[in-house]
C-alpha cells in the first residue's frame, strides 16, 4: 500500500509549447505597426498572440441618453410639433408680407410627422411604452454650432445696421411707390462720422471747422428717403428730397423752382396746384415733397426736415413681386434761371 505522504519521483518538466521537452527558440518582438487588434467595448486581442492586448486608447461607442414614455404622449408631442410648425410657417409667410423674415419651420413639421408615426405604430402594436434616444452633440459639434451662431449673429447685426425694411403707407408717393409696397432702406449710405472723435485716436487727422462728415455721401436732391417725422418721431415717412441746405425753394405755376431754375420732374403725374415760398433751406435741413404733389403731407405743410431725422435711402422694392427692382432715385438738377 502506498503512503500518500511519501515523496513521488520527480518528473522532468517540459517547456511550454514543446512536446519533446526542448525549449522553443525566442520569438522576436513584433513591430508596433504590425500589431493588429480587434476593437471591442473594453479590450482588444492580438491576432496570433495568446495574451490579451489593451490598446493605448480604446474608443467606446457613444450612447445617447434614452427616455421611456407612453406612445400616447409621443403622439401628443408629435401633434404639438406638427401644429406648431404649421402655425409658425403660415405666420412667417404672412409676416413676410408685412416686412418680417420669411422662414418655414420644415424641421418642426418633419419631427412632428416622425413622432406621430412612431406613436401610432406603438399604439397599434400594443406597446405600453416606447424608448426614444435623445441625441446630444459632441464637444466638437457643439463648438462648431456656437461658432456658427456667433458668426450668424454678427452678420445679422451688421446687416441690420446697414439695411432696414419699410412698408409704404398711403398714396403720397404715387406713381413711383404704391400703398402696401415693401422696400429695403439703405442706412449705410448716409453714415456720419465725427472726425474730432477719431482724431483722439489718430492724431494726424485734422477735424477742421466742421468735424461731422458723411462716410460715403450726404443726402442729395432726388433721393427718396425714409425719415422720422419731425412732428412725431415714432412715425416713419417716405418722401423725395427737393431742396438741399442753402437752396431757395419756390413753388408756383404748377412748377418747383430751385434758386430760380425750374425742376424737370417726369416721374410725377399731377403737378402741384398750390404755391409755396420762396424760402431758403436752413443748414443741416432738407425740403422734401411727395411725388403725388396734391395728396402729400410734406415740407410745404409742416416745414423742413432735420438732417438727423433721416434714416436712409429707399433702395430696393421686394414686394409685390411685380414691383421688384431698384427705387427711382433720380438726380435732379434745376434748369438755368
């Protein structure tokens, strides 16, 4: 009988991977670019190597947050987005006809349709709840979105500072402009600067006796301008400049005279039946008239227009589409007296 505690004869150990007991030749290390690994959630495995290999950076798949809700609630959300998108779309279309920005909410309508379809499918399938993923942007996408938003905001502010929309009200500018016509007003053309203020930062600039200057050009005779009505600055009017500072304006015999010379105005259809002046236009003020001379509340009634009340020059007509085109800003020069 063998004693279980007695020592057993030693059996020579064999090297791993060798059936004869002889050691295997050394394996050279693989070059880094020759190491292939199968990507997984947490680790990778070297192909042809028996030991696990963890890559330096194991990229895990992104998982968006998920939310469970009733299919009826999903259907309600879809209806809300669909109705809201349609309402805003129609409202934006109508707003565009009153000078707003015409934007259709196609995204809201599409999302509403998708959610309604998903809710109906879940209800028909008899499901008590559905799981939806809430997509969250990555840091790169979020950064690009912020950059795009900031750029769009800057562009909007620049455009808003240079341009403005305006709706013609009344018939005082017939036949050139009509009631309900929509215009783009160029505010940048009459931009004013103060050279005295600029000379504080640029000493080599001489402001002179008149530091207030126009960056491009001053309003001139024949310009159709939008301005704040001097009697009520909350109201905007549109008229044509007839007299510049220093001009002597007179209206008689159905004709407008500037410094004794008659103005040739082929764009008007009815000549004035009233008389005015003569009167000299004061500095930094203008004399404006409507093209519909006998049906216009203008300078021959309420006086001269201060320079600072001018908003900009009527530049482009964009609605109705039949009136699309540049506004008639005619260079008017009086005939020799």
